[in-house]
C-alpha cells in the first residue's frame, strides 16, 4: 500500500466516524490496520520490525531496528523480529 492509499483509508475511517456510521473502536481499528499495512509493505531496502516492547520500527537491518527501539523506548537490549515478510 502506498502513502496515498493509506491516507485515503484513514480519511474514510474518519469520515465514517464523523457521520456516525462507525463507532470509535471501529474507526481506531481501521486506522491502525491502514498504518500497519503501510508500514509492512515498504519497497526497497527497509523493513518493519516489531520489538519485544511492542514497538514497531522501520529499518534496514535488525541491528538498526534494535538501535531505533532503544532510542524510542530506552530499552537496554530489545529483541526484534522482522514482520511483513515478502
């Protein structure tokens, strides 16, 4: 999914919420799904990684992913796993 498609899905979820066609939980679920799909379908050299802290980052390698998680969460030695395998 490209950025424009993700934004359209998010806009659709927000519009449904504003119109009373969806509750907040459904709106949040749709937005979360759009963002996660976007994050796990990167083209190129970067991939999405999920840490044992629950944090998801995009990085070029596991090492870089661990460093990013440490920066974002102050975790000492996070374990990361690649998600959205191609």
